[in-house]
């Protein structure tokens, strides 16, 4: 891992902490539209989307990154059943736990039990996906 990657991850993690995105109570308050809704994370998300849009606009025009690595932007643009199902599972998990992968890793890193439980569940889910995906590919190649 390069120092630039470490620095980017550190800034990202600090941003999650400072913005409140790593606080499950704040996140569930944001997701609770029918109750005591806390809209403050909408501003965090809007800022992140603006920065992301600007970054992708610049990245599309470049062949290499500022550090010299080849640019590898996502090529897939198709919305299919697997993407929608995965998005729904991600959203339901986020809503139940109030944690998504980035903040989960931050919480784990600062020693919160919620982070450890979330990351363990996330890794288990990834392992289950890999098993299902291998079986799917094997049955498709056997046909």
C-alpha cells in the first residue's frame, strides 16, 4: 500500500467521524423519515456527491492518475436484477444497522463493538456471496 493510499483512507475515515457518518444513531436518525428525522447527513451526502462528480469529470479526461497509475473507471452501465437486489440488500442492512462498510471499518478501527460485529457480518456475507457465485459459475459452465 502506498503512502498516498494510506493518506486518502485516513482523510476518508476522519471525514466519516467528523461528519457523523460513522455514528449509527445519527445515521438511523437520518433514515427515519417517519419519525424524528435528522436531515444533517443530507448535506454531508450532497457535498460528497459534488466532490465525486467533479472527481469523475476530471478522471474521464485523464489516461493516468496524478500519481501515474492507469485510470480504471467503471465500464458497466447496465442495471439488472442482480444490481437491484444487491442494492436493496445493502440498503436494508444499512437501515437496520445504521452502518455501511466505510463507517463500519472506521468503527472497528476505533474499537467500537458495533464496528466489529458489522465487519464480521459483512465478511460473512461476502463469503456466502463467493460460495453462491462459484456454484452459479460452475453450473453455468456445466450447462
